[in-house]
């Protein structure tokens, strides 16, 4: 586990958090600009001097009650920021070698070949930094951080400086890190699509405090977290859930695969990694789910799932409903409909309905 109990007071900002985070997988620190994500990450790294305690497993990095503070250079961590911060006068191989030298004996015992293969940079080793694309530079920066044999990897909005094509280029490599490294990663972002694609655990920050923390699927399905219900003032509504599923059937004639999960199945378009038995992650946005009280007939929507309404939050124009697929305790789904429709159907928590899922995105 990663323990972070930290307080920091500035003139116009206060950080006050108490977190116990998983020791494996990706934990996303999510929230609007200025909420304290980067400050928290830097405090865990020891780059910001906050008061409190930081520990990774049995190793304590900071405990003010005991007068203990391990400086950043002695903490076994890797740090990746928005800009790759590579040395322009060195080629890729030289940048990785520099990272290993700085880390000491632990890094010298690390075999770099698996890291190079994992991030797909084998063909770049003799290239100068100035000849690399933004996505390639970030992959090299991640490799340099891993070359130090860290016990914790910190990533501060690593995709924020990339355009859409470069972001699409690097995301599959970050997914490989998530799947294949037995290493905890703290990942700062304000992009909900990155959270849905990469995170296992989610920490929602607001005004320097933890608004909510827990498994990704559990938090995304809640209706009472404004930062997730409507992301970013005026931005498109991205409220939705992530479903972990398994490919259980293929329909070659129509280019579809069927996903099985607790509470039902979903048909989606086939894509990379959709062979039978593959574990996949699917995202369903609330705006792509409509509701009916009766099982629909002669509909073009192929995903219709029985569900029970568990929660309902209404505002002036819309209603956001949390559904349990297949009955109470099943996989959660969100549906956003107009308040007029909600009242016309007289929907209430406990009602049995049918969810019509118009869109499913394989992550």
C-alpha cells in the first residue's frame, strides 16, 4: 500500500489529504486545474515539503512525528512530467544510460531490454532527441524513469503536451505498462478519457481535499460526484461507466463481438484484442443510454438490458440515473435522460426498467 497523509498551507491554497492507495496498478489523481493534483504528487516525491507521513509498503519516506524525511534522490521512484525533459546532446541510449547511472546499484541490476520492448523504442536507440516526435520523446522519458528501477512511478499529465495523434500513439504503451508492470503508478490527469482507459483506482480531488477515492468502476457509476457527472465547466457531458468484460462470442458476418460481464452481455464492434476469451474494458456514456418500462420490439438498438433503478439525481433539465444490470448488485450503468421523460415515465428508485445502450466504446 501507498500511504500519504499530508498537509500544506499556502496563501491561497491548502492541501489536506489522507490516502491509502493500492500497491499495484494505476491510481489516477483526477480533478480540475488547481485542485492540488500536482502538489500532492510532488509532496509524495519529496519535492514539496508538506507536513505529515509518506510510506510505500514497509518503507517510510516521511514521518514528521519521528523527525524522518528521506530526500527525493534517495526515494526509489521514477517521475515523468508533461515535457519529456530529455538531454538533447545525448541519443536515446545515452539518456537511458544516464538514468541508470543516477540510480545506483539497484538500476545496474535491471535488464533494460524488457523496458525497451515494452515501450517499443528499440529502433530509436541511436536517434537524437531532436529527431523524435512528441510521443516518441514521452516513451523514452518513461523508459528513462523505469531504468532507475523505481518502486513507484509518478506521472504528471504525461499526455497533456501532445496533440491528438501523438496521444493516440502513446496510449497503447501506457496500457501495456498498466497490464504488465508489477509496479504502482500514480497518474495525474484532468482528462476523463485517460482515467477510463488506464486507471484501476481513482482519487477525486477538489480544493486540495479528497472528495472520493476507490475502485474506478465504483466511483464512475456514482451520481453524486459533480466532477464526474459533468466534467469541466461547459465541456461535453462525459458521465459514464467502465465495464470489465470478456469476449464470449464472435459474429464474423457482422463484424461484432459479444462481451460477457456480471449482469448481462453487450454486442460491440470487433477491434484489436477482441479474440475469444480476451479480457477487455468497455466504456458506456450516460448520454448513450435510454430507458423504457417495457421490453422494446422492432428496435434498431441491439443492446437492451433489464435493470433496476438504484439512484436518481435530477436537475432543472435532465435526470441522471444509476442502474443495476440484471437486478440489484449487478454491474452499474448510468443513464442520462430529460427530466421531462423521467417524470412522464414516473421513474423512481426500485423500478424495473430496460436500458437501451446506443453506444459502447472498447477502451
